[in-house]
C-alpha cells in the first residue's frame, strides 16, 4: 500500500522520565561507555581476586589499601549510573524546548515541526542519522549534538511506524535500532 503524505505526529511531548530513559539507553550503548564498564568490571574483579588471595594466604586482610580501592571501585560503579541519570534530568530541565508539545509533519521532501515557540523545516538530506529507541521513540539527528524526538505513539492513523522507517530508508538516512 503506497504511503499517503503527510505523516502526522501531533502534540509530541517528552516527559523527564522518558528523556532520561531514552538518553540513558543511548549512553549505555556508546562505545566509550561500554569500554569504561568493561574496564571498571575488570578492575573490580582484579581487586577482589587480590583480596581473596590475600585472605587465603594469610587468613586475614593484610593489605587494607586493596580493600579500600575495591570499596571505592564498587561505590563508584553504583553511584555512576545514578549520576548519569541525575545529569540527564538536569539536562531535560534546562532544555525547555522539550517541555512544550511539538507537532511534526513528514512528507516526501522534508520534516516540519511546529510548536508555540515557532516552526522549522528540514530537508531529508540534512539529517545525518536516525536512532530508533524501540518501541516508541525515533530520534532524527541533523547534527551530532542535537536531535528531534519523534514519539511514534503519536503517529496518526492510518500511518504506521513502518511507513516512517520506509521514508527514512528511501532517503538513505542511516538508522540504528536500540
């Protein structure tokens, strides 16, 4: 069935909880974050093995600095996740553009958005990439530092998320699925 344009997503509004959830998933998938998790896990494992070896050889902890480093590493691992969520929540509070509803219109030529603050248009060629944070959010990046958040639950029938994804494919916009 051919797509009937425009595809409409009226009144898209992202809550603070949704913003944190979506961006936390993005943060966790970044290669640098994954590397840091791996490195931190390895450090905790080696420190724990050192403490266990010390106890098995002497019957008690003879090197208290290793235990202190292990405790700090575990505490950091636990606090790090909450710190990232806190920073994301602060970022949402500062980004007032996300607080007002935005209505999106997608057609064969461009993406349009309209809110109380104004409107914008972007030709499909300016979008560098898209990230589909399944099942609900599609992020369209005109630059690496900024994106448009499209809530696919707001897509007006008879349009479907598959039609939106086909539109992105048609314009050769690289897409990542999370």
